[in-house]
C-alpha cells in the first residue's frame, strides 16, 4: 500500500526489550520510517543494531548519547546513529519523533529487539 496515515497505523511498543517508544511504522523493502512517542522520564536503554538510523525530533526534548557524545536535542533537530554504535535516548518531557532505518537482513526496529541491548560492564575494582 503506497499511502498511510500515522493516526491509523497500529500503536505498538517498538522494541520492548530496551525501549518505551510507541507508535506506528511504515516498512518498505529496504527502509522503514516510524513516528514514535516517549513519555517524559522514559527512553531507550543503551543498545546497538546493524542498521543506520536517523531520528528527527518533532516535539519535546531528548537527551541522546551516540557513542561517546551526549547532547540534548529538541524539535527540528536530528540525531544520526551509525551502524553498530551504542546509543541511548531519554525523553526529558513527553516527546514525538520520526525514526528512519535501513533494513538489514530484512529487519528494522522490531527485528533486533532481543539482541540489541548492551549491558553496561561493572566498574573494575583494583
């Protein structure tokens, strides 16, 4: 189907193993785009996936960490996540954003959910 309305797409938890983002996703043969929401104080724990990802903030403010860089972004700003880079997001207030990913082995946001979380290592004692 070539035409979609965000408001009538199924409202799903996208990656329940590590993220609270909910919304609808349009998936093509090589790319997907989703319009997602996060409530203030929630977010996506550290994770990585083989997909490249672009996040465009529509409303609210997000604290994003990509690799070793961290920044607060708001409406009109963009986050670029290269493939296989650990990243995390926290909504500082109720937020909405567009997320676009290329599909890898036919998988997008939902395909890597269980394998994507990255466990933080405990600090070494010495």
